[in-house]
């Protein structure tokens, strides 16, 4: 009984801090606390969609199963997400799922690869060191994504200095050890990515590729493994603009030919006039202008 009471005290300490810093770290650890108290299931999903122009959307979803919601009825009210909303994330929920669980949907649009990387790095574990890159090589646009996904160290990866200070140690450490809960037996995590263009297979390692081209990775949560996510795509010029570069090359070639022709023509005219003047002087050596010596 004392262990349950201690777990509940730790849980509400986490609740008081759940609205700040890394997005998934606080939300996930709050739900982890509920898992400790209930022995239920938590699913994390991260989707990144990149459009052909390099803009896109990041969507993070945390879903608690029906058993967790039933045993922690105040869970929806306990999630304090004001700071996340203030950072520009659009929050939907917590909302009930068809199976009786509870889902939180957090999305953020981005306008560049650099902005996407900053947003992704604000998520925290298990989505570690994510980076979206984009650049041009000639006419080809390259899109690249990398990351080191997993929970090395187990549930402790969700903790930070403020949480540890609030509860005196790593939150729920004793309770987790007592009931044998591990990320792999109480959680799941999946990462999905859509990149525009043709996927380069030799540099891409998804667990699965869906019919619409979405790449899927199952994130390991055994507390040891780290999944090195890698994906790259190449974009050719858009079909509607495929004529632009050939046309510009033709136009430039014609311009250079015209400039060359005009240069030769001008030189020819100048030379012709010069030769005519010399020939005239040779034929009429005395036909020169008279100067007034006074």
C-alpha cells in the first residue's frame, strides 16, 4: 500500500511539471507514471511529412489504452500542455479513442529543413538526434533524414534534472523495479516518414514501406538497442517546369551567338571604314584640309 501511495505522490509531482521543456519527455513520463500505477499500455507515434517544396508537418500522437484511462480517470485533466501550445504546437485532445483509450495529437508545420530539425529535437526520447536535410546538386534536390531512435537506459531516458529534483530521484524508479515494467512490455513506438521524390534504397533502412511511399520504422524500446534511422530521396525538376532549364540554355546560347556576331560585325565595319580612309588618302595625297597658320 505504501508503494502505491509513493507512486501516486511521484505521479502528481510529475503532473505539476508536465507543461514545460521537451514535448514528449513530459507527456510520456506522465503517462509512464500512469502505467506504473495501472500496468497498462502506452503507444507513441511520430509522423513527418515533407512536401516537394521542402515544407511539411510533424505529428506526434500518444495513446493510452482503455485500462489506463479507467484506472486513472483524471488523466485527461492532469495533462498540462500550455507551454507546448505557446511554442506553436497545435494540440488536439486528449480525446477518447474508439477502443475506450485516450489520445493526444500534437502537430506543427515547418517551412524548412532547419526548422523541422529544431522542432523534432524538441520532442526528446525516444526520437533522439533527428535531423532533416535538404540541398540541391545541379537540377536535383536531395532530401535526407537521420536519427538515433530508442531508449538506451530504459524509462530513465524520459527524466530530466527538474523532474529528478521534484521527486528526489529518477521518477518511478522503485515502482518500475518492483513491478518489472519495462518500455518493451508496456510501450510501443513507431516513426513514419514521407519524403518527396525517388527513394534511394542503398541509403534508406525502413522496417516497412507502405503503398503510398510512407517509410515506417519500429523504434526499439528494450533499453539497450538504438535504431540508426536513415533515409534519402532525390527530386528531379517538377514536370511542369522541365522545359525551363532547356529553354534557358537555348536562350543563353542564342544570346552569346548574337553578341559574338554583333562584335564581329562592328569590328568589320570599323576596319572597313579605316581601310577606305587610307585608300582615299593614298589616291589624293594633296586633298587635305588647309589650316590657317595665322
